[in-house]
């Protein structure tokens, strides 16, 4: 509880004391770790994906690589880690321990089998040893064997079959974790629903290459001279995660509770996932960067926000942004705007002038004597590039123009070439709208 605000939320009929969970990964690898996370304030865990001990699990070394972007460390993390390399028995003992010592916290066991009997076996032992819920890992991005990991997430009938098999054999809720390495996630999510899934979680990591060695030519991480396309996580993937959660939340036919994952580091990231439809959120890379303590800021930030907004339950916030999310052809194109400058606060860096000149409408001339931008509103594209690069917060803002206002068209370079141009206007009939 922050500021006496109750952050608890119902997810698949189970009460979580707040929406903040560890996602399945190194941050949820053992009871010792998870216990410390619970003490820090996390309400639940999706335990690192259990394996059945049928195959030996050996992680490549090194198993991760990072993209730092400017001053931002761990903008993206790429990993080639496998599912849990711990013996199943040890993981089950840890789940039992957590269940026993943290009765108010929720334990979700992530499982991944390679065939039906293995899925069912893992589901049953996880339930028998205290898991409150299951997460089916249909999304590990570096599985090479057909019918496993993200390859199941891309083979919808298999996903449905494995979900159904698990559901038939357990009584706890089952959540299907989706791969983002796909175009439309609502499709596999609907197959998971057909198989009986009670909830959907997304996203797992996005397949990518984070860096290539310029001297040794090996994509990173360099595993003794070899690289591989593998899973990317962290702040860089947040827009992708929000897209998939929002798309599924808007799909009325789906109508399942969602657990949002991908690039969450702050209470604001978490809230954004909630606003597009997540009831719970899960975190890995944020913890790999800052540690379990980030949950304190999440609890306090969300609590303060709710107090400010007069909201009494997190569930009131779930999906709040969705009525404002439209297809682009719903935009009112009769409404246009321009930028406006509070030049008294300008420090004269000229960055706005450069980007407007080289990437936008050439709407700014540069007053070299005073080192100030001078805007011609009639040329402004309202692309907002100048605002994005301006180092002074809120110096450049958006101004809505009256309905029907239009900027001037960009003039051609040499109107005399009109006599030479080879061109017939396009006259065929087609769709009536163009929004791209
Ligand atoms: C090193 C590493 C190992 C992971 N292992 C698993 C795993 O065993 N099972 C799973 O479902 N997801 C696994 N994930 C994916 C995360 O649970 C999460 O879906 C993804 O990293 C996106 O969230 P983030 O941006 O907060 O990291 C792993 C991620 C990382 C970085």
C-alpha cells in the first residue's frame, strides 16, 4: 500500500496485492532470489521456465549482450539463455518454499515441454507443488527444434493443442505467453483461448541482432566465434509490447485478462501497459539493470497517481486508453497545427533549425545575430522534430490551428521544367481514402 491506496487487483480470479510481477528469466531463478523480491514489494513471480530434466540444459557463454544508446545503458539486451538449467526437483522445492513462506504472494510456474505428455507432466507437478497459476512458454525465441518455444507460438494449432492438454489436467488458471515474432498476435491468442487459456501474457523477447564485431565479424554475444539471432528485451521493445497488448485488448472476441511485459522500468511504463489493457505487468530487464528495488518507485508512483486522479482501484485504470486508440483513417485531417516557440528561453543551440532544414519543412530561418530560430508557420509540417531535439523542456510546443487551416505546399525547384516533365495524371478509380 502506498499513501493508503490499495493497489490490489484480481487476475484470473486470484488476488494480487499489486500488479507488479517478476517475469520468467534470471530474475526469478530461485526461491532465495524471489523471496528477496517479495520482501522488496513485488506481488508475484512467474518462476523461470521449468524443464523436465529430459534434456540437459546448458547455457551458452557469454549469454547476453547489451546495446547502450548515448547515456542510456541497457537500452536493449540480447540474450541466448535457455530455460532453467536447474533440476526440476530443486525448482519444485523452491516453489513449495515460496508458497509456504509467502502465502500472500502469487507463484506462477512457467513451463515448456516439447511434446504433449511433457507439457502435461510439467503442469501437474507445478500444480501439485503449490503453483497458483501456470504460464505456458510458447515464445522462447531461440529454440531450433520444431514444436518448441516460439515455433509453437507461430504454429497455432499446436499452441491450441498444448493449451488444451494442460487445461484438461490442472485446475489452476493457465496463461499463454506469446511470441512477438509474428505480425498479428490476436490470431494465436484466439487459438490459445480455444484451447482453454484463462489469460494471455506478452511479450517474450523480439528476435534481433544487437551488434556485430567490426574486427571479428561475429554478431554478439560472441559465443566462442559464433553469434545467433536471438531475443531482445528492454526499453527498446516497449513500443512493440504496448502494440501487442493494445491490439489484443481491443479484440472483443478474445476478451481474456492480459499480463503486459516488455521494457518496463518505471511506474509510468507499468501504468501505460495497464492503460492499454494489462491487469498485471511483468519485468525482467529493468531488474537486470537496477535490481528489485525499482518496485518501490512503481508502488509509490502508481499510488500517488491514483490518489491524484481519485481512482480507488487499479482495475478502473485497465484499458482506459483504449477508447482513444483508433485506426489512422479516423484522424480528423481538417485539423492541423504548427509549433510555437518560447524564444525567451532559447539557448541558441540551433538544433531545431538544422532538423527543420534537413528533415522537415524548412520552416525556420536562423537569426544568426541573436542566435534564435524564426518560424514561418505557413511552412511548418507540425512533425515536432524541433521539439524532440530541443534541449530546453517545453520551449517548443504544439499549437492547434483553426479548422481548415492548411500550410503552404512546398514549391518546386524550377517551375520552368514543367514544359519538359513527362507525366500523365493518374486517372484510374480506386479506394477513396489514403491515410498512409
Ligand atoms: C536473460 C533472459 C532470460 C529469459 N528467460 C526466459 C524464460 O526462461 N522463459 C520465458 O518465458 N521468458 C524468458 N525471458 C523473457 C522475459 O520473461 C520477458 O518476456 C522479456 O525479457 C521482455 O521483458 P523485459 O523487457 O522486461 O525484459 C528471458 C529474458 C531474458 C532477458
